[in-house]
C-alpha cells in the first residue's frame, strides 16, 4: 500500500469522527474544535500486514500525538512523552511496524527518543541509548540503533511476539553482519 493510499484511509477515519479535512497527495489538514491546525504527512504514517494504521498527528499548538487505528476500527492515542517544556517534533522521525510492535522515533528538544509500543498490550517502553542523534536500521525482527559518532552506543533489539530483548553491540558486530545505516 502506498503512503498516498494510507493517507486516504486516515482521511476516511477522520471523516467517521466528523472531522472536515483537506486531502492532497502531500498532506491532510484540518482545524480542530479549538481552532488549531492539525496535519498528517505521508512520511508520518505506517501500516502493518493486519491493516493497523498509525500516524503522527502534528498540531499547531504543539499537542503532537500518535494515533493508531486497530483492526477493530478502534482508534487509540499515544502521547509522546517530553523531557522539557518544548513540544515533541517528528523531524527525522520514524513510524514503523514490526508485527504487533510500533517503533516510534521523534525529537524532544535537543535529543532524539525511541519507543517501542506494543499494540496488543498497549504498553510502551523507551529504548535509552547514549547518543544525541539516533540512526535506525530494521532487518527482520531486529532493530539496530546507533549514535552518529563512533564513541556513542550501538544497540540491537530483537523483537519476539511477546517480548523483546536488548543487547549492546559494537562496530565490529555490525561489520561482521555487513549492517550499514542508510
């Protein structure tokens, strides 16, 4: 499914909530009940093999949130935690599904943050990594996280149906497996 088709599904979901939107190939835009502009762009969306859709919803007042439409057509909201008084930002962000896990990367003031949200249990866990900028690579059920610089941390998360495991790795491990970050 293309990101434009995902935007259309999100637009239909918003319509069922009686929200009047403007849909283009680049964005869905609407004004909420307090007069703030909200939007969703194609790169801020994800869909899994079961038809579960997720989107990062931008808000002019900084009330960013991730909305997830589950298979039962039930929509839940995940609010990105922030460490500062500033708003979370999706710049260089990532929404990606692996089975029942939604991987969420966003920027909070000066730092990037990564969460793994289980759409079955509705529980999230932050993956703490010693790095200002986090690079991400996903291969099958493995999530690789690395800082931008060689003195920063490298982590491998292996995702299983009911849990995930964290392992510290090094550059030699990445070279041995021929893993590079795009």
